[in-house]
């Protein structure tokens, strides 16, 4: 599971950096850096004040951008949220697809859940995802983006669970769709818990969560 966390960190750094085989700063690189500055500033503002209380003017101030420059990249706060959700999918999905090659799919399911929780519940990051979840409940476009990543993640989970079935690790009658939904719901619940209770020692509880998932899925063989 440590390896999964490491791969996620490396993938995130890759997504948040611009590499080009030249020493000359290109127009594309400048655009990337400005877009990155806006997203980073918006993250800080949403975490500090919440989505609704944050104005585009504040994001301009924190990012050092003029309103005209900011609106060229993102016409609204919702567009910024969509970019953050899209970026998360680009970080998480390629790493989790690598788990499909695992010789122990049940442990990969557990690693998937625990690494996802660690990723979205990093210091203060949980508050950002709670804000995004709240917006997804009210904004159809954000909801569609959220559910798209959710479906893609659950598709990987279902393939891992199916492989677990084939190896006799879980019951052949396990409802893959329902199980994938509830496993993802554990991640959603962890976001809320960490956001409302920052003192919650997440790391000290993940071992018990892993044991619970392992025991529950393994007992389905009986």
C-alpha cells in the first residue's frame, strides 16, 4: 500500500508540472503555469472560506492574476471545480489501473480504498473535497464530472473484485456493483469525518478498516 501512495504522489507531481524538451519557456508552458497558479489559489480559497464565500476577485488576488486573465482560463468557479475533479481522475485512475496486474486482487482492493482515503484526506484537503461534494449535490455539471470519475474508479474496483472471485478469495455470488458503491462510500465517509473532525487520527484507524474489509469480503465465501 505504501507503493500505491508513492505512485499517487509521483503522478500528482507529474500532473502539476510542465515538462518540455527545451530550455526556452514556451507559450504553452506559460499558460500551464498560469492555469496551475489559478487552481492552487482556488484550492486555498475554497479550503479557507468555502466555495460559496469565495469570490473570483479573491482568487485573482491570491493567484496574482488580473480578472481578465483569470476569466480567459476559467469563466466561473464551477469551471475551476471541474478542473480540480478532472485532475484528480488523471492522478488516481492510471495508478489504480496498474493494480489490475496484481497477483493478490483482494489486497489490491484494500490498497485501493486505503490509498484513496489517504489521498483525499491529506491535511486540509478533506475540506476541499467536502466542498466539491456539496457542489456536486447542487450543480448538475459538477455532479456529472464527479460521477464520471466515480464510475471509472468503481469499474477498476469491480474488475479487482471479479479477479478475487476467480481466485476464490470472495464469494462467486458477490454483487460487484453494490460492493463497489459501498467501498467508494467508505472513501466519501472518510472525507466527511476528517473535514468535520480534524483531530481524528485517520492513520491509526486504517489498519482496522483494512481488517474489516478483508474479513467482510473473505467471509462472503461461506
